[in-house]
């Protein structure tokens, strides 16, 4: 009986609504803030691939139930799997997730993500690669991986590196939270719609003639608003962000921020907050994250995902550092929020250690990420970046 209930519960994690030519996929783990389980990723990948080949499906809508769109991948489950003695169990989770990210990034049909509520980590990977990203006044976005001993993955080295100036380095290294207005301003979102209008927008999408895809944009333009960017947003100080985060090393970024912090009254409290975030983060994570985003500037989304898979496999193997496991312990399991990073300082993380994360994994039978062959070109999902 317990096994049957567990199976039923798992099947309910993804709901599908058929609305004429629109297929709505709903992430349904509200108590877990829709954190992506292995089952959810497999089910979403299955649905996306099927809908792409179905001539009756004109648009795929993705949203989350409750107060989150998706707070990321269920990394606690990944750590539990690895504790069974095989890092490949965790690698399998990321492998499926990255393939899903690639399918979304190269999708032939319009994908609309309703980013209402919390959007973090894997939730960003399941939405920001799509063509339309709708935010609201309740959207909260972050890539908090460096505080967890990981790095911004799910193709983040692609979409963060394409933000204006060096705003992507700022967002990726500090894990700072952005609201809907900031996401729209920097290009992570394509439209801002007030939450009270979402049901009307969805209804109109489902009733529209989607053979003419220009109707999608007309509907969005009807409901979209231009929010006021909050006064203390770092995006208002992009020239200072660029001045600090354009440096070659994390140490130089630190120094530049501390120098600018002397004029905090002029430049804003975001600088001291950025410094505090960097001090709390894993030194190893900061260094591999910066290198990853910089390499992403010169790579396509597929290349970024293949490289990030190498990186995550090295993280799971824990040869250089086991910060990911310590971060999960401190933040997600014991929740004492006092991780003991090793190495504990930036100067103890050498270039050789960093470069190791970007090399092929030396393990018998291991293979690079194999992405599905796609005949279509990517639909310029990040055209506004």
C-alpha cells in the first residue's frame, strides 16, 4: 500500500492541461517550492519532446503551483543518492536536467513560462532558455549556487554571460535576488504582467489562432506593463557593476568592490551586500563560477551545457573540494548556515585546481554530455540580452 501511494504521489508532481492548441505543464510540489525531482525532469522532457512533434500543439505553457515557479533542483535528493556510494547517481540527475535545458533552448515551438513567485537555480534553467518569460510583481529570481558550494549551472554560463555589461557576473557570483522589474530591465524576462491579469492572459492565449504566432506577441503587449525599477537596484548602477565585476580574478573583484564601498552613500547599499555574499560563498565555487561565465561568453548554449556537465561531475566526485556536500549540509540538511569551506580562502584555490573542473572526467566508462540532434536552429530565446 505504501509503495502504491508513493507512486501516485510522484505521478502528481507534474500536471498537464490540454487547452485546445495549448499544452500547459504545471509543476506540482508546492510544499517543496516545486523543486525539480528526477521524476519531474523525466516527465517534462518526455512531454516537451512529444509536443514538439505534435502538429496540433502550437504553444507550450509552463508554470508552478503555489508561491513558487520552481526553487531549483532537488539537490538534497542528489546528495542522498550519492551517499549510497556512487557519484554517477547524482550525475544522472544533472544529465537529464541539462538535456531538458537544451531541448527548451532549441525548441521549434513557442514556450511561455509564467515566472510567478520564486525562480531559482534549476527553475531558471527550465524557463530562461524559452522564448517568452513572463514575470510579475511577486517574482523573486536568484542563482544562489556559490553559497551552496556549487556554481550557476543549467546553462547559466550562457544566459548570464549575455546580460548587459558584467551584470551576469554580479548575479552569478553573489546570488543576489532580483525582482520582476529588474529581470525585465536586464533582459532575463521578456514581459511583465501583473498577477491579477495572468488568468485573463492564459485564457486569451488558449482561445487565439496560434497558427499566426504574431498573435502571441499581440496578446502579451495587451497585458504587459512597464514596471518602475526600484531605486536601490544595482542595475541602476551598471557602470559601477561593470567597473567591479569586469576584473579578471575574484580577488580583484573583491578589491574593487571594497574600494567602491568607501562611497557607499553615493553608490548604494548593494555593494556592501555583494561583499558580504562573496565572503559567505565557497571560495572554490566563486573561482570556477567566474571562469565558467567568462567561457560562456564565447560559447553556444550546447557548448555551455556540455562544459557545465563536466564541471558538475567533478563537483560530485569531490576530488578537489567537497564544498557542495558541506554546503548542502549547512544550508539544506542541518540548516545551521555555517558551512566550513575547504579550501577556506581564495588564495588557497590555485589556477590548477580551478582548471581541473573544466577537464574531462578520468573515470572508466564516463562520457561527455550527449545532446539530442536537432534539425532546427535555436529560436534566439535570449534575443533581448
